[in-house]
């Protein structure tokens, strides 16, 4: 399975600022995903980020609010822009193993917006 | 569309008790099924999976069998430990074509095991 790391692991931010979350994988993967997990809730897919193409956003998520970069096959960033307290969540990076029908998850970034 | 329904929590059990967490799904095709576990303060870990009907996934004493006839993938463990306290998520994946790949999660079931 892939080993995935995220930075930062947690942060406390002020309303109106932006935070960029980094996701690093120890192997080359085509498909990467960003999820949000609001407090006490399940996971919601924000977008799919495939290398070499624009990220595909799910309903309710827009590029201006959550811009994503995917410069190579081992790295991606998610920016949470113009934050409000409603953005307080855990943000998780995930990759799909190309040999198996399986997604693996990073440890998550715990964001609190004041 | 696809959906996953799992039993409401929280579930509280005594150590060495038998665990069942029910999970049923709705899918248009032939999905793969997963159980993920989230320990307190951590991300999601894959616990087990099954990719076709009648497959049994197993790991760390947990088991789940892919039942196509009942569209279910119930998680079981014969004797739980305090260290099993976590939130358990049932999920399905289905290739929706054009290179996309959707993973649909249930709402999660929080398990607390008391000594």
C-alpha cells in the first residue's frame, strides 16, 4: 500500500485567510482525491486530482474556494481559501492503487477556523 | 446513484463481546466493498475489502462477506478488545467511467469497548 503524508497535521487559522495543505505519496499514482470530514460526520469528496488534467470538483465545491494543484505523480496541494468557521474540518488526501480497487488515505489535516 | 447505509451508533460493548456492524448498499453495477477504520485523532485505515460476490474480507480478527443477494457487507468480530474502539466506515467503489472513480461512504459507526 502507498504511504501518504500530509502537512500540516493541524492548524488554527483566522477567518478570511487561506491555508494550503500538502499531500506527498511515496510512489507514483495517477488518481488522487481530496476529502472533507466535518466534525462527527462521514467523508465527502471535494475533488479528484489526476496528474496532467484539471481537477474535477464535486457538487457544492468550486475551484475558487478549493484550488488544487497536481504538479507530478507524487504530490498535490489543496488550498482552502477565504476561510470561515464552517470550513473547520479534517481534510484528507487519498490515492488509488492502480493495481487494486483500493483507496488509501493520508493522516488528515485538522483545521480550526476562528 | 450509489449509497451506503450502516447501523447507527454509538455502539458500546464489553471486552470479548461479539461485534456486528450492519452495512447495506445500493449500486448500479458491481461495486467493490470496503471497511475503513478511524482511530481517535487519526486518518482512515483500510481494514478489509471484497471485490466480488461471496468474497470474504478479513483482517485483525474482523470479517465481512460480500452478499449480493442481500446487498450487504456486515462487519463482524468474535471477541472485541479495548483497542478496537474507533469509528468504522463502510464504503463502496464503482468505476463510473471516463477515468473517474467514486468511493461512497456510510455515515460511520462509533464503537466503544469497555474493559
